C-alpha cells in the first residue's frame, strides 16, 4: 500500500509539473506576442495559442489556410437560404450544412464542379452559342412581323428567359410551358416573404404554392431524363451528377434547381432591358454603339454575321455602355454573417452573429470614385481616355466580388451583349405617339 500511495503522489507531481510547464509556455508565448505586436500592426491571426495555432492550421490545411473564410462569410446566408427559401428536407439541409465553411464542403466544394462549365473555355462557348442562336432565331421571326407595339420590359424578359433556359436545360426545358413562366414570376415576387419564414403557409401561401409547382416541374424534368440529353448543358449535367452522387433525393435536387433558375435568369432580364433602353433612348448613344458594331458585321451569301469576340474586344463604347448600365441600375446586395468578433479597419467592431450588408448601389454612387457627375448616365464613362485612368475595380461591383463573385458572370455578360448588339443592328425603336 505504501508503494502504491507513493506512485500516486509521483504521478500527481508529474502531471502538476507538465501542467505548470504548459501554462508557463503559454504565458511566455502570450507575453512575447504582446511585446512584439505593435498596436499599428494588423491583428494577429490564430492567436488562441500564440505562434503555435497558425503553424498547426497551416500544417493541417496547407495553402487552403489562406483561402478559408476567417471572420466574415457569405456561406451561412447560403445555407439559410437553402433551408428557408427552398424548404429542403431535414437530411438534405443537414448535408449541405455539414462542413459548409470548408473548401471541400457542400457549399464551397460544389461550385468547384460548376466553375469549369461557366469559366471561359469550350463549355462556356457551347452554352453561349446556344443562347445566341435562340435569340437570333427569335429576332428573325420577330422581324418578319413588321412594326410592332410591345411592352419592352416584358418582351425583353421573355427573350432572355427563353435563351437562357433553352441553353441550360435543353429540349425538356420546363420553361417552354407558358404556365411555368407565369408561375416563376409569382414565385420570384414572393422571395422576401418566403425568406422571412413566419408561418409561410399562411403569410405567403400563393408563393409557397408557386414554389411547389416549380419544384414539380423540375421533378418531371429529371424523371424525363432531361439532363441526359446531348443538348442539355454541362452545367445542369454537373449539377445533377454532384447532387445525385451525394445521395440527395430527386425532389430536393429539383428544389435546388429552382434556386439555380432564379440565379441564372433574374439579373440578366432587367440588365438587358436597361441596356437596350439606354441605347435607344439617346440618339447619341445609339449612333455611337451602332457605328462600332457595324464595323464588325460580315456578309456572306446574303447572311449578316458579327463575331462576339469583336463585340467584346473592338467595341469599347458599347461595352462601356453595358458597364455604365450596371453601375446605375445594379441593386445587388452582398449579405455576410460575422463568424467571430472582428475589428473592421481598426475602428468598427463587428460582433459575432451580426449580418453585414454590402449594397453595390452605394459603391456605384461614390462621388470620390466616379466624379461629380456620378448620378448621370454617361455611356463613355468606362473608357480610359474619358477617365484618364482605369476606374477603381473595388468601386464597381456589377457581379459581386471576392468569395461572392458571381460564377455565371461570363455567361450573363456575353448573353446580354449579344442580345443588345443584335437589337441595335437590326431594329429601330421609339416610344408610342412619339413620346
């Protein structure tokens, strides 16, 4: 018994010594950090265990350590949107929430599969080619009807809707059904009430019904093997492959598709409308844009063609008009959740759990960035010779920025530019009664 008692005392002594050593090392490292960290320096990262925590994280995560979100992130907003707006099943919601902040997680990992289909290259070229073909065919048919009185916004919206959805979904495109197009409009009008999520089946009943009708249209799309069509885009094929491989039920894949359809359609429609409006509402803008575009038209066998690369690279006034349209009319707002207390710019404390809203309209109306005529639409604003220097890219957030940069921006830009170019070259327009 004496020996056992002695051994116990010895073990306690060893543990006490180890604990004291660890505490002393921590105090030493903390003191060293405080002594070497100047108040003017940025806050130290990974300071839970000074000097040690960053080394451990760097060893565990490699180069991803530098890319992972630290204090403020868009990801929780995305997760909440899936949960409330789409009403995913609990198992699927848990799946997409798991490891959401990791680069290989459900939220950050999945876009890596989609980006190749939306980044400059063969897959994006195929997507844009189909979109432009749909637009060109529709405009040719429209031209045969002679002069027409139209509601410009509704007409432009339908053109963009058809071009986008045909190029993405292929022959089984759910939006070929006019009833589904009308339901989509109702659903989009109810996004805010659905996000609020207060007794939605009572407070937002029409929008819930619209959402469920859209979901069922996409369920039918998958049941009819729409993504397997050779004319379906790599984007929708990758979407189906990733989520079905992860074990997500068909109905939940359809719910995610409703969200994707909103993302790929909703911004391109008003952007196309405003660009066409500004071109045709000012004779000077129309003349400048039409003159540039006409220089790229080639005629063979009675068919007129223009290369979209010419439009992007050889029509600076036309592209500047496109950018100015986004600067004036963009209503995008980036929403981020504060993951931990963060001192912004050394002045403003952002507390954990808070929401940071970054509206593009504020940055787009900064007089310091754009000059005293900031509130005026000036179609040559983005020309280098106009500004004397390149605009500050931080002040221009047409497609978001950083981790929230829109992955579909290249597709949307080409589609909008091509549509507006064809309209500018082929048609004249004026308000009714000459107003």
